[in-house]
């Protein structure tokens, strides 16, 4: 039996790249790919999917764009289309979410939590569901420290921002469905550009360091920020997509939750030093207390000039370590593993240097 996929989050970057990966890995088994998009995104999505089909040399009729909104109880706008989906969809990939660390709680809650609740309820109406794949985040662990396992979720944690909090509550809802639906939960670390090309859509996450270095690179001395002992878990998107594509379809992935994080992460200080050397040719010296750095970013003109969100500083403070035992064991047979960060930093910096003046790649820091 051929598979019919349904994805949310298109035409977002990760959903777009996942489609390409799924086709690369499973083309002969795919009957149809449905993409849920907001009505306002229909024209953009149609143009992008036509371009994608041309680029990878497949018939664009493989794709069907469906208008709808995960924040509405009636997920799909057209009842006839919805009936067709309910009868044919075998795999649901849920990537739609608000990813911004500085997002207001009401917006994040409506999309990340209410949207996931609505999608969960819709998935339960599907006649032939074989797998529901939910893209969560390793940072549903919030402010927990120490070793964090893939089998853990709720441990009384608080959260560094509304993104983490709402992704946690959304994953709780998906976890509750495991008794009824075959589910795979993907928890990536902080996603960065392609390991070899450096390509990325947005300069956020680890790129906040590059934004800062780009602004302060004229200084004779680049100081460290705090002691930098916590691990920094940044993973290239190609690793996340290859792993997710395999685990989402393979029988071994059914009913499991995976940390797609770096199994051998560097500390934030090591990452800071590595990127400073690569971008500026300078080894940092001295240390500014992290409290000073965060306080300075409370000043709007300064954080806008640096292109750094204040919330990013919290990732220098929480000393957590993500266990990847289940992911490593299940990916071993497919020979999929996370590249060493030091082997990817050159491509990352080169891509940033080339596109740093492209305003569309920078998030709006307010």
C-alpha cells in the first residue's frame, strides 16, 4: 500500500526541506502529499511547490495544497477535501509552530497548543492513519538541569520563554495520544544551517553569536560571556531531516520519542571561541558577567543594533545534557549520525558572511 502524507508548516523552511528529504528517501512509496497552508499563503505556497517540483524533477501533481488553519477547530476549509483526506492520509507530519524565543504567550499558546490540540482531534478522524509525527523540541525540558532522557517529559520544570512552555504543553497533548495512535515525537536541538553548504533561512539561534561578533568585531578584545559551562546543543538541519525521515516511516520509530541533539556537544564557551576564531580570527579574552550581558540587552536600541534577542542569553545559563541513546541505537542501522560541530562551523560562517546583509534572513528583534 502506498502512503499519503499530510504536512503542516508549509511553506516554512523546515517543512519545505522535509518534503525534499521524504521524496528522496521514500518516493516509490508515496501516492500523494497534501500541504495544509493558510489561505493567505496559498499563492506563495503554489509558486514554491511548483519551483520545488521542477528542481527535483518530479510531477507537481504529486502535491495538493489544502487551505486551512490549525488554530481553528474545523481544520480544513473545504468539507469535500477534508473527507478525501480522512479517507486517504496515512502519515501526518506536524511542523507548524511559532518558533520565536521572544513570542508573546497568547500567540504562542494559540498556535503551538490550541493548534496541536485541533490537529490531534483531526488525526483521530483519519481512517488509515499509520503514523503521526510531531516535531517538538529538546527544550521542552525547560529549566531542568543534569541528564535529560528521551523517555522523560513532565518533571515539574519551569521554562525560559513562552516558546519552550507552549511546546511542552503541546507535546503533553501528543503524548496522551500514544495509546490510541501510532506516534513518533521528534525533539531536535537548536537547528542551524546545513552541515556542508551552511544554507539556512534565518539567522537566529547560534547565529545571534555571529550577529554580535559582526557588530563588535572592531574591538581589540572580544570578551567571553559568563563562564560558558552549559552545553550548547546546535544541530544542522540536514541531520534532523535525514533522521526524522527515517524514524517517521521505519517500524522501529513507532511509539517513541527521540532527541535529535548533538551526542557530543561543546560547551557554550567552546562554541563561542570556535565561532570567534572562524569569523574574526580572534580568540576571546576576559569575561563579562552574564548578568551584565542580559541587562544590556534589556535596552531596546542596543539589542536591535546587535540583532540579538535578550532571551538567547538564557541558553548560557541552564546546564542540561540531552541523552540520545534511543535515537543513536535506532539510527545506527541507517548509518545516520550527527556531524561534529567543529566540522560544520566553516560552512556556517561562510554562508553567514555571504548573506549577512540580506534583511529577510534576520528576524525582527524588538
